[in-house]
């Protein structure tokens, strides 16, 4: 059973900064509320109240709402119009699709002199013979009934034959009350039969459990065989229970029944039991946690928040930079950063992002900054001291000479050295570079020719040495 609580009203009054004492409009629809209470004490200034699509059986605790102008109680379990005399400012009342069978109860609305619109469509009383004529004559202040305007001529015709219409309405009300009493009795008997059946099924289940326990005690010596048989038997039992549950579900929704407040409550309770059963199954089977580090010590790459990222290496600063595209308007307090020597982990609203780093870093020297424009998170992690940068080695082909045996002999004899003539001049001749000017003439003298190179006989090279292009130079 759902009650109207202060927390519920405050959550529904966000537009009023969660203040309920000055609240003028509140929407409590689709909350499975079964009783109206507290609103007449907490929200005295209410003008509009939405309570449609709930399980309210009675109109109560509304008499103190003097400023209430619009009340919506559509799709509830109301059977009688009552307790609205104190709503002095009520102008519109919506009771669509309820179970109002006492049409004479609309006369209690005569005290609501400002009431101009009334909706009763979808109720049993709307099918009564003379329904509209009776309501128009009973409530002279009405201007609209079920969305149709009441004309002056219609009001005059309704007041002329009111006595006969009232007599027919009273007879139909008595028939409705008799039918409702029969429906309540049938519902009571059906509920008792269902309770007996549930009790019988519970006893049978207990007997089966006791029988299984006895068999387990008898078959202890055959542990392995018993386990296998029990698993097969348990699988068959689960399959049978699933089939029985599906069968009962189909029978529940396919069995015809009268549209009554009891049937509506029963359908609601049935759905509520299914929802609770699903929640219990979820509680029994918790969600498996994400594996971040395996049992063997292997670190996994994880991206639960589904964020874009980039991992780069800054060779100039000897750092590794990880940029994570965090949500722009998310508060920084919802993030947690953990940098380890071999991986970095970031928690974003409870979801884990983990990345294995290409090199070892220093966690104490790492920094985490967030952009004020894009919201991206940037982790700058310096490499650990002594970390060797891997460089790509380019292999070059080795040239082999044709006379492999002669090269081997030369290498075995020892290194060879080239002799240079120490008498050769190594001074630089500036005559070929600078052009000199002769005194007394306005012309420039041509540079003197460079001396010829020394003869080959005085070069100092041995005549025996031959320059073989196939032999590689000595290092």
C-alpha cells in the first residue's frame, strides 16, 4: 500500500523549490496511492490537484482545501461522490472511468456553487436511463457535462420530468447495488478458494521438501550418483515450475471477469508480486564485477564509460600523455584518478577506465588537469628514471668482395696502414683565392697560377699499393 508522504509531495513540487506550504499545484498521478491524506493540512493553498490513475477508493480529507479549483480523480476505484462540500472554490471535477453507481450522490455537489464542469463518462451510472437529464436537473450551476455544453432548453426539459426520471434512477441504483453485492460475494468466495489452493500447494511443496531431505539422508553413501540424479531432478522440477507459472499467467489474463474495483486491485497486486519476484532474483544473482587484474597478474584494458581517449608519447619532455574525453558538464568530484607505474585508472561516476601504459612512469611526478572549456581530462606521466628509449635499428647489407680468401689472409696478417710523404706541403695557397691590385695601374692583375702538384715519383705512395674498388675502406 502506497501512502502520501511528505517526501513524495516535496519531490513532486520541484517547480516550487520543494516548498509545500505555499504549493498551488501538485501532480500525484500513477503512484499507486490507495488513500487521500495529509494534503488538507500540508497544502492549504492548493488550486489544482492531479490524482488520476491511482487506487483511491474514497473521496476523503479534501474538505479543508478551500482554494481548490480543479480536482482530477480519473481512473480510480471511487464508487460514491462525497466529502467535497468544503471545497468552496471547486470549478472542475473529473471522475472519468471510476465505479460510481449511485447517481443520486451527485446531489452532494449542490453546495459547490462554482462548479461548472463535471466528467462522469466511463462510470456505471453513465449507462442509466435518464442519466444526463437527472444530472442537469440536480446541478443547476453546471455548464458542461462530459465535455458537452448544457443549453438552456435542455435544462428546462430536464426540470419538467424530474420526478419520473428520479424514480427510474432509484430503481437502477437498487439493481446496481444488488449486482455489486453479488460481485463482492463471488470475489470473497473466489479469494477463499484461491487461499485454500495456495495452502494446499504450500503443503505439497513442504511434503516434497521433506521427502527430498529423507532421500538425501538415505543416499549419503552414494554421493556422486545422488548429486547427478539430483541435478537432473532439479532441472526437471525447474522446467515444470516454469511451465506451471506460464500456465497460471495465461489463465489469469485470459479468464473473463467483471470490471470492478476488486478486479482492478487484484490485477495491480498480481503485477506487484511479479515485480517483487524479479527484484528478488536480481538480489540473489548480483552482477559480476569487472575484471581489472587477472589472477595471473595481467592488467586489462577497460573502458566501461565508453569514452574517447588518446595516448601519446612526448619525446622532448620524456613523458606519456593520456587525454580522456570526459563529459563536459560533469562535476570533477565524480572522478577519481589513480596512476600506477604500469597503468592508469580513472573512475567516472563509478565506471572504470583503465589503460596499460607503454613504459614505466613515476606516479609521484604525474599530474592530472581538466580543461575548463571541453571538460577533457589530461594525465601527464613522466617516464621512470633509467627507462631506456627503444630506437629502431636499421640493418644494412654487408658487401662481400670477390676474393674472399685473399681478404681473410689480409685480416689475419694484421691491420694495414697508409704512408703519406711528410715533406709534402700542407700550407694553403692564397694566390688562387685573393686577387691583388698592381700599384700605378687601374687594372687588376690576374692571379698567379698554382704550382704544379709534386710528381708521382715523390708522392710517397708505394707502387705496390693498388686501389681495389671491391675492397671496403678500413675503419
